[in-house]
């Protein structure tokens, strides 16, 4: 018999980074399909093309620049790419999209040393770059074009989004424009970025990840809960100027941000307490930007800002080590 | 009874393949090879040389200081060689006594009388003379545990056996509950404790029932524990039953508790009642790599190869592990003999043990969640890679119990435990300077 050696433990749970990333992709699939139903083939092209481009970039960097000859893609680049596609208007030009992917993968991730070493969520870095560089394209949303597969999204008439309209013309005008907003935004039948519109599908995807024990609930609950409570305060103070709290958590990419972007393990705290703080902080910043800041929506900035605080949060939310109690009994 | 669930831990498949096979006595081997260093603390000093004739139970090495125990010959025979061999635990060359069996057992026993007639001091003395160490695997000299410098009111017998595959403690509790209970009573008498518990994971209902039946006559309380690894860790077992946390860097006696493995309790009873020194132990022969799933009693020093012949290896390539799959040590040679700390030999085929190369940590927090000691393994490992040993110490490296839960759940295939063992050695060495 050939004796094999290796350190204990000799058995391992059947889990890998690739499997985790695959699960995230599975969780995002319902939303990805909905986006194609709403905006046609061009959406499908953006999704598949971005994932392929991101994987290519990462492969190229790892093999050519970092000389990792045994590098095998772990699908994390695809997750970044798909999340970025979900975060931009469906009619965005392919080259704008490609530049966003390039920034997300290279600046957002690889220059820090690849997966696990990036301080900021790469998809949000990419989106921020696109937001700043292509401000018009990033707020030009095509109308929902339900089940017209062959009509490209960039040919569809454009429209405002709920938060944008409210910022420009007030909530009353927006409510008139988006009839039945709360319910429609829960289902996803509102204009917005490609994959963020259906709260329902995003929640289903998240529950799948939670069931698979890939993510924990603290950040989404804290983030969405805080946004709900603070929005309620604004709404109570002046119902004609602000959305009701239920609508507030359905729009502006909050669900996508809270469920899938803020929960990125690399860029969020490790302990339960840290996760609560992270989620609450993101909620506060989001509402403040939405209602007091200059931008109509604040999820992107809120998460990026909280990302920056993660090392500090981790430092101050350590759990008490077993056996370091002061009193026993 | 209320049981306190520790935070963290993991649920590897328990795979108690040998749980229903009765304990068998292994037939004698031709040669026995005994590491002189079998106990933690000081290794004993050798009393024999090549050519010495020895009898079964004869002392062949004597204790060196208080935290040390003597070693006894497992058979009647002749010392043929004293050589150096790589010690599987330390990885360094260590003295090995090779004894060739020449015939039937001619016993040299210690004096004997009913176990109840020993005074506390006599019990401690006898346990030391008999060379008894913690049979759960830690091999800490038991008489030291029985001489606490603080008031002890509770004895806990550890029958958790949370390591997957291993079943010897379970079988001992099913087949020899009386001897275990009597050993427990002796331990309690030695330390002056009033209360005796037995902690058993609830996936061993036969052992629970058997111990309950036997224990009632002695006022011993059996506690069914949640099946969760590492429930059998001394500190977590104490917490489960008493809710007390052994202070960081402290010992069970700091919270008034002494913990001994159930097999250790049995060995104590036999040393008292029959005057038997510790020359044999029970162990499990198991794993998908062997045909016969067995629980056996084998003499200390029995070559691993003989045990594997008995269990019949059925695969081409495998890890042969001293102990269980979570904390055991993969052997590099099958010619070494089992020692006092060998609770099992687990043979795991390549398909089960192989794992892909390490990738980057993605801070998925699974290790943080799994750590039963509330450490942050991902952070410790990051520090380890930067050789930040002092920082690791501040992050409570020394509280790590090396249970392997972090490495078990890691999606990046990081060998945390290997790194932490190295780091602990470094910290200890630096501290000594």
C-alpha cells in the first residue's frame, strides 16, 4: 500500500471557492432571466459577454502577469461581472459595459492581489467608475419592454426611475408616473438597472444562498431594516415629499445591494456584531444620500464607504475568546 | 439535565463504522516497538539495554520527575535493539525499544487489593506506578491530574468520543461500564470530589444506556451531549456540563473539575484492583481503507502493520492515521508500534483525503463560525504568513485547541492547524529565550 501523508484534519467539507461562486451565480439566475424577459437579447449579450470578458481578464492577469501556471478560474470574476451588469441600465452600450468590467476586474480586484485581497467590492468600483465617466448613459433607463426579445434595449424609449423622478419632480409626480409602485417594484416590473428591479427574485436568490449556508442574514436584515426605519421617519415627517418606507426599500437597487453586494464576504466584516454594524451603517448612509445628498440613490456609495471601514469594524467587534470570562457560573 | 451548547463546532459525518463490533483481544505479535517518550511531560529514563530479558509488566523505563510516568514491557521476551526512529507526533528522532516476544506471558504485577480499600494517596501513587496517562490521546500523566493544587468538586468522565470513525470508548462503555464507573469512583476519591458525571454524545444511545444502568449504583450521572465536534474537547465538555469556562491558559482544576477519559478510568480501576500496569489499550481499526471494522485490545508497542493485517487493508493508496481523521497523524511508516495515546488507526483511501491546492482566503467567515474557541482563524493565518508571531499570540493563538474545525470548513483548502502548530512552537521557543 502506498502511504499518503498530509496534515490533520484529513477530511474536509465538500466546499470550495468555486462552489460558493457557482451558488451565487445560481442565486442570481432568476433575476438574470427576468432582465432578459424585460429587455431582450441585448440584455442576454451583456450578461454572457460581461462574464466571459471578466473571466478572460482574470485568466490573462493570473497566467501572464502573475505567472500562476496552475491558475484555474474560480467563477468569482463572473459573479463580479454579473453583479455589475445588474447595476447598470439595460440599454448601456457594449463598450461602456466593457470598460466597466475592465475597471472592476483590474482596478477593483487584480491590482490588490486578486480574490480575497480587494478592500472594495469590485463590481461597485466598476459601477462608480461608469457613473462618474458616463453620467448620462448611467441614468438613461429604457422602459420595460416585456417579452420583446428581438428589440434591443438601446432602441427602447427611455424613462425616469422612481427615485430619480422623485428627486427631480417630487414624490407626487413620481407616484403618478409609476402607478402601483410598491407592488410592481416588489415583482420587478419597473424601470431600473438591469437586475435590481425584482425584489422578489432577489430575495428568492438570497434565501437559496442562506439555505446553502453561503451567506448569513445579519447584513441584509440590518441594512434593509435601517433603511426602512429611517425612511419611515422621513415619511412621517412629510408624506408628500418622501416615499413610504415599504416603497423605499424596494427601489433604488437597495435589495440588490443589501442582499448581494453588501454581503460579499471579502469586503464585509467577519463577526455577527460586525455585520450588524456594517448593515446599519450602510442603511444610514443610503438614506442620507437619497434624501439629503445630491444623488438620487445612495446604495453604491454607502456600501463602498462601509467597505472602507471593514478593517476597523473587524478590529472592534472581536468575540470574547472562550475561557476569557471574568466570572464563572 | 440542562446541557450548555458551545458556540461553533462542525458536523463531519460521524461514520462510526465499527460501533457494533465487540472488542476483541489481538493475538500476540512477534516484535513490539515502544517509543520511550509515550507521555507528555518528561520522557522516562530507560532501565534496559539490548539483550535484557524482560517480563510482561516489568518496568523498562522509570519516571523522570513528577510530570512523567514509567513504561512497562508489554510481553515476556528480550530487548533486541534500542534505536532512533522518527516520532510521529514530534517529527524528531526518538528512542525506541524493540522487544522480541519469546513465549507466554510471565507477569510482573503490582500489588493488588479491592479498589475501595485504597486511600487517596495510595490511588495517586498506584496510578503513577502503573504508568497511566490520558488515553484519549493527550497522554498527560494521570497522577498529575489527580493531584490538583486547587479544590476539586467534580469529576467528569469523557465518553464524548467526538472524533469521527473512532468507537473504542463507545464499546468500552457498552462492554465494561462497571469497570469505568469504579475507576471514576477512585478518581473522585483521589481528588476529593463529590460529584461524578459521564458525558456521552447522544449518537451513542447504547453507551448512554449501559452507563446509566451501571452508574446508578455509584451515584454517577450520565449526561447526553449534543453530537457536535469537538464536544470531547476537555474545555468544551466542562462547559457543556457545568457551564464553567476554563480560563484561558488555565486547567480544569481552576474551575474545580478533573476530566478523564472513560478508558483511562477503566485502566485506573484495573491498576488498583488487579495491579496491572498499563501495557495494553483498546483501539479502533477503521476507515474505508480496511475490510474489517474492528475494536481491539492490543499491547502497547504492537506494530501498526500487524494491526492492519488483522483489519485487512483493501486499497492501494491511503493515509494511515494514528487516531481519528480530525486530529490524527498520518503515518510515514507502518513499522512503528502503537503507543499509550493511540485511540485508533483510521485508514482513509486517497479519494477521501485528497484535496485541491490552497487558494486565496476569501474571508467567508466559515472558520470564524466554526471555531469553538471564538478565535479568528483567517486572521491568525494571515498573520502567520507574515510571520507576525507576537500578534498571533495576542490574538489568543495559545488558546487554539487544534481541533481542525477551521480547516475542515475552509473552501480555500487552507491548512490552518498545521500553521498554528508551527506558530505555537515558535511562540514557545521565543518565550523561553
